[in-house]
C-alpha cells in the first residue's frame, strides 16, 4: 500500500493489513493491489480495485459506519 492509502486508512480509523501477492491469492480470485473491507464476521463488505477509499467512504456514509483502529 502506498503512503497516501496508509494515511487515509489511519485517518478513517481503519486497520490496514498488507499482504504479499502470490499465485495462491490469484488462484483464489483476489485482485492484485485491491482493497478489501472485511466485516468483523469475516465477510467482505467492499472491494475496490483502486487503492483509494472512495467506495469505503460511501458505505460509511450510507450506513453510518464507525471504524476504530
């Protein structure tokens, strides 16, 4: 993750986990350099192919979500 994404995630109260890309991740259907917002129950709430938090912010506003790092 780039420095901008790291700063935006911290400011939003999101914990950012960066994983190394691998053939296993590709085979499992993950997108390289994508952002996955994972709910506390383990389900994926949002996927963004771009490294920005625009879609996450939309979900946050729409559902009144609060994140705490």
